[in-house]
């Protein structure tokens, strides 16, 4: 199983005897799955199906879904929305009674108000229910095809990002090994540094109690030891590789691991008393930042 990106685009077209339609979908990064539907007038009933179909294929991302429909029939007549016109006439009479000085409303003005005059196509006037249901099923099939294409595009982009993430994990592992092999961590170097630091403590406070000296030495040893950070980095690399192999909606888990990577790299840099080790730590932080940036695109 592979990971999927959250970015993609897909488009499908459909047609029957009376109408043609176009489905389009655009997907970008998002914290969860957020679907915005913009459907042609008269097709709002398809929104429930569209949301369910998208949720079956996608787990995260902001998805904009649109349906445009064109009728093959010519507009041959118009009809008046009598309920709306009646309300407007009633308001006109009411205000005319209250304010006799206002000029009376003209019919051409009322008819020009949006919604009073509605176009009617031949298909609208004559279409039977079975034809409407058949068209709706055909539109659903086009929608399913488009969502399959969108999911496939997101998987293809996810495969490309997955290869980049795998290479970055390999670099993190390599830098961790270099940090572990750093000369400053060799036993003789550690012992020499301890001797110098203990000598500095005794010189600064010759009357210091032995238990206090032991505490200071323990603190120095803890600060110099980065084995725990290196072990955690290795464990995080293994966990991230397992997630990439597992696939699916693993973006949030990878993002959490990226934060843990950064935490260990920061600690390593803070413990470093050597130029070479500090340089390795900074290289680690740079790669981890790149890893985190790429993870933001994963579903």
C-alpha cells in the first residue's frame, strides 16, 4: 500500500439525449476532509451522494467539487412565478396606501425582478420521471469515475513524495551514524574532557565537598552523552519507514514523528561541545525541516 498526496485535479464529462454535464474536482492540503460542493441548480439532491462517494476514497484534504449542466433544448417559453409576483404586488399596494405620494409600481419593473420570470425548456416541460432518474444515475457514474481519477492522481503524487521522504530518512540515518562515530565521543576523548572539567571545578572551588564534586561530574557525563538521542533517532527512522510501507492516511503520524526528529536534533546540538558534532546536528535539523515540509502534503 502506498501513501497519497492531498493535491490533485480531475474532470469528467457526460451526456444523454437532452443534457450534457461536467464534473470537476480540485484538492489541496487540509487538516481533515473538507468537501465544498457547487452543483448546478436543480441537482442539489446529488450532494449527499457526492459527499459519501468522496469520503469512501479520500481521508484528508480540502476538496472543491462542482457540477455544471447544459440543456440541449432551446428556451421556448417562460413562466411567471405567481407566488412571488403576488407577494410583490401586495407589498406595493401596502406601501402605496401608506405613502400616496409614491409613484405606483409598474408591471415591467416587477417582471424585471430576479425570479419573477423563469425560463422553461422543452425538456423541462415534457421530461418524464424515468428519464430524470436515468440521467441522475448517469451523473453519479460520471462522479464516481472522476473521484477515482482524483484518487489515482493523489496516489501518483504520493508515490513521488514517498520516494523523497524515503531518501530524507536515509540521510537522517546516515547523519545519526556520523554523529555516533564523531571523534569527540570516543572513550579516550570523553575521559580527557572529564579530567579537564573536573580539574576546572576543583581549581574554582578547592574546598568543594566530594559529594558535590560527584554531582557535578554526573551532570557533565549526562550532558556529554548523546547515545539516548541517537537511539531515539534510529527508532523514529524505523517507525517512519514502517508507516511509508503501511501506506494509507499516515500523514498526521509522520508529522508527529517529524516533531520528534526535531526535538532529538535540538537536544543533540545543545549537548554538543565539538564543532564537528554541531555541524552534523545542524545538517540533521536541515534535513528534518525538509522532511516535515514534505509530510504536510501527505494524506
